[in-house]
C-alpha cells in the first residue's frame, strides 16, 4: 500500500503566501506540516525582519501572493 501525501484542507494557508499575525508582523509561509495528535496544520513563516516562527493556521491571515512585485520575499528569489 502506498501512502499518499497529506495536504491541508483546501482554502487554508499555502506555502508562498504572504501572511500577517495578530500582532501585525508580516512574512512569507515557507513550510507546512501536519500535527498528528490533533489534525491541525502548522506553518513556518519567515518574517520581513528575517526571524522565523512556526504558527498554527488559525494564527495567520493571508495578505496577498508573494509573487506580487514589491514584496521583500519575492525580491529575494
């Protein structure tokens, strides 16, 4: 039997999205993983100041696509 990759529910946060947190910090989602015990998703965010933090999906709000020009993360690619 082949295990299929587990993906977050459609409409949730996606890698590459620009997001903000409740305290106003902004950054880009660069990774994701399933939290097996509760079925939730956590995302690794690289903030505009260079710091990184792993946060649950409910703590993030989508801003816009990181592919838009003028964002620090898009310029760094």
